[in-house]
């Protein structure tokens, strides 16, 4: 009885809100799927989770003050990416340590701001988990830019990202700008995370990076297969999740 009452996917696809949501999730599938493959290969899953969470306090403030959430999110996420890159250059586990400290601080600070300072109430759920319904043209534009940059970055720097992932020590000796490429990868992940915030929220950003690529890696026989498979899994999970 319950299953019979569910509308068909074709009926839902005719709704304007659903069409916008599908377009948004499709663009995020391209950006998150491509970059997610490198996130998995480079073991950056912790960073991809933390960079979305890092924006939570800023999103609480912008929700209460009316300031642009996109601008604030980009400022926080890119600043954090630069900080992690700088910490990683010192060697050891400095990058992971910075990631962990920020993750705890951002969650704690965001909760305090939402509950005691601005009393955000139900808005916290939307900031943490997002919603695919109610997106607008601005959200699509930002996701489109993220998808284009992810495609361009993969085409121009994909081989370098893969090479550095397998042997980060010797890559600079080959004359390849590994450090600058690493920073660019972190910045692209940060931008895509911000683009995904309206749809998936601060806590679930990692779902568009890690989950599709981790699944695709189980059956991919090469980097090309991993890239294509990651995008396909991301698109499928977005469509199924929306339904």
C-alpha cells in the first residue's frame, strides 16, 4: 500500500523544483566525482569532511545577519585549505592535526553560535544537512563553475595528482610543481564543498567526494575507470537520494 502510493520518478521529474535539484546534483556529481577520485587516491578523505564542517560557524553567522553565505563559505574554506597546505609542508602529521583541531573547533563553535548567540533553531538542520528542494539559479551557477574547474583541473593536472599520490617525495625531482598542484587540488575541493553546501549541508559534503570514489575503486581497473565510475556513482546516488 505504501509503495503504491509513491509517485513515479517520471512524475517527479516534471516538477520544476525536481528538475533544478537534478541539475544541481548532476553538476555536483561531475565536480565531486572527479575530485573525489583524487581525494581517495591521495588519502584526503579527512580533509574533504573537515573543509565542509569548517564553514558551519560562518554559515550560522550569515544566516542570522543576512550576509552572503557563498562569500563567507568560500573565504573560510579556501583559507582553511591554504592553512592545511602550509601545515603539510612542515612534514609529519601536521596537516592531519590541523584538520582534526579545526573539525572539533568548528562543530563546537557553530553549535554555541546557533544555540546561545543567534538562537538559530530549526535553521541549524538546513545548515548541517542541506536540502535539494528550493535551490535557485545562483546555486546552479556556482556548481557549474565548480564542475568546469574540476574538469579543467583533471585534464591539466590529473596525471600530476596521481603521480604525487603514488610517490610524493620524488615527484618534485622530476621537475613537476607538486606543491602548487597540491594546493590547487585542496582549493578545488574547498570550492566544490562550498558549492555543495545548499544541497547536502556542512556535515554531508564528504558524501559527494569519498563515497562515490570509494565505491568506484572497488571495480575500477585504472585511473580513467575510477574517474568515470566515481562520477557515475555520484550521479546515481544523487538521483536515488532525491527520489
